[in-house]
C-alpha cells in the first residue's frame, strides 16, 4: 500500500514516532496552483486568522461556540483551497464481546480519527461541533494560541506522561457537559498512506463520561477527480450523506480519478510554513471525512475495577482503529452515487 514498511520504537508511551519523512512521503502535486492563486489563498487565510481573533476572545464558553468555530473552520479551509467531502460509514463488529455499535445514537461523543496534518482539527471542527485535543506546542504559538483557546481546544503535553490523567479529566468534564471532544489517538502524524496504532488512554474519557466513541477516517485527495467527487475505488463503507450540500447536478462529474495526496501531511522535521506553502500550491485538494457509527462498551464499565476499565478502553481503541483503517483503504463513492455529500467549505 505504501513505501512505509516499518515503525521505529516509540520514544515514550504517549509520544510515539512514525516512519514518515517529508523527503520520502511527499509526492508532487497533480495540479499546481498559479502564483496569483497562491498569493490570494495566503492573503485570504491571513484575513480569516486576523478576523478570528476578536471572535475567539468573545466566545469564551458561550453556547454557540461550537457552531461559530465550525463556520470559521470552514471559512479558513476554503481560503486555503481545501474542500471537504463527508461520507457516512457503516459498522460490522465481529469477534468482540466487549464493544457494540450504536448507529442511531446522537448527542456528545468522543470523536477519534487518524492524524495526518495540522489541518485535521480544522477538518473535524468544520464537520462537527466539538472541542479538539491539541498538542501543548500549539498553545505556545502566537495568534494560533488565542484562536485555539477561543475555539475550545484542550491541550496535552505529550512529553509529560504524568499530565495525561489531568487531560483525560478535562475531556471527561467537557463530555459530561454535553460537548463532543475530538482526539487523535495515534499520538503523532502519518503521511496518509499508512497510520499508526490507536493508544487506549484517551478512550478512558468516554468511559468515565458514559458517552460513545465515534470513529472518523480522514484522507486527503487531489486532482480533477477529487474536485468532481470521484475516487479510485468504490467506497463500500459509505451509505448516506452527512454534509450540507448534495452533488446531484447532471454533468457535474468528469470521470477523472482522484489520487491520494500526501501534500497536506505534516511529518518528521517538516515546518508549518513549508506545509502551508504546499497546501496553497495544490489545486483540487479535498479532505475526505468518513464518519462511522458510534460504539459503546457492553455493560457498565465506569464503575468497574482497573482491569475491567483497561480491557474496555483497549477494546474501544482496537475497534475504532479497525474502522478507521477501513475508511482509509476504500475509495470515494463513484460518480452519481447517492452516498456522497459535500460540506460547504
């Protein structure tokens, strides 16, 4: 599936490393944006960032924070030239007596997704009202710190394993207040052609709060086929639309194929500036989001013993990871299929 064949030993229990490196994993873009388009995207993104500062300062814990953050994230992605396509996946859980699917359950949930780029929290918050879990380094970036804090981001110091219980407690508190939380349990970014293992620790927040876990698969594609909504393969794990606008217009699709894009990946010793420049230089870039039905542990777990809780969060991590992997190896819906939907971003 990719040139990535090995995973180096993790540097800590919460700070793993991936084998992805910019000079190995990055591919040339299928279509390059011209200099005027690139300049316009940079200017538009800067304007959205600056306009978001007073909004972030005013939001606080207002009831509409999630909705405002969703709209702002869509606007920033549009400025960067990134379009979002969402799919509804389906679950088939076999061989697990500890976890069951709850397809019809709404309300707050722990959203868990694979991690490719610094764009991932934006993509997640653009498709669902939630509070993303971000690395502590983000909290030290000027402007970004204010924007992330105003949007409700929770921060984790991946170098301090002792801080993990406090982060889980903060996630649990947010979930109990009825807010969804988005986390990336791999603990590091991959280029998108492969993914790492889901660490079970953050799943404890869902158990403590009594909310389900909703797996989400993130994938970036590019090329005219991506713009028109077609992929390389048929996505048998998609059934319904979850976005805002439906693509049903006659003649909308060209039949061209979309290619998996590693251009948005943020791996190894890559810099944020280099990543931003790659993204704005790529035409027809699409963030594909596949949302799977929520899953819950079977029977009450939060009040159980340490062994029962460890087994439950491990089972949740294993099932969620398997579902996300399914979303990464299948393609977009074929042209004209009713299972595709476009988010206005």
